[in-house]
C-alpha cells in the first residue's frame, strides 16, 4: 500500500502551516502525509522560527492545488519561496516551478525519481530557479530507511538548512 492509497495518511488537514506570515516561505510537498495532527514534524519546527513553512500533505485532496496557489500568488520581488519535495512528488514540485517561472527561488529534491525529474529539472534551472538534490537514502543497510527518505528525517532538515543558510 502506498501513502497515496493509505486512508489513514489521507486523514487530517491538507496543509499544515507554522512560522511567520511575512518573509521567506518554505513550501513542502510531502508524499507521505506527515503532519496528520495539524503540526509540523518536530524536526522542522526550528526552521519555522526563520520562515513560514507550508506543509502540503499530498495524500489529502486539495494539497497540491493549495501549493499551486502559493506559487501562483507570489509577487515579483517578494519574499523568496523555496520548494522541497521527495520521491514521486519531486516531479510535481518541478512542474509547479515550471508553471510559475520566478516564483520559486529553489526546488530541493530528496530521492527524486530520475527518469521523471532530470529533463524537467534542467528546464526549471534554465528558467532561473536553482534545483538541488538533498541528502537521501542510499539504500544501504546502515540507512535503515529505503528511498525516498521521509521529509521529517533529520538528514533532510539538515540538508535544507545548509542550502538555505548559504543563499
């Protein structure tokens, strides 16, 4: 059973937000549907002190359209919006950035599906949005987590934080 077909993951809000309403935004496309109880994963809460986090729980109907609204409402020269996605949602994130050129400063991908993402990522880069692959599951036994690495994993948060600190 996948997260998309898991009725338990589809319960709860489609979007969870935390952090300030003004300033930089972090738009997260979560295929696993973490945040079911209306709170960000604990590992992400320190980032909410620096920027608004909009966590879109993709197993819930309407989450992707709300992500579309966030990028579609971005104003030129406004606060930066960075997008984070994992696994199969990486292609969704890249398509969103492609439909809204200039709205996303970065698209950060965790364990993207290579065949779906590589050509699309190049088009998004060509339009001026930085695209990066974050720490991901190697599938090695010491990882203990098969790909895609969950977005709540501390290595993902550390990778996002490192990239955002260097902009």
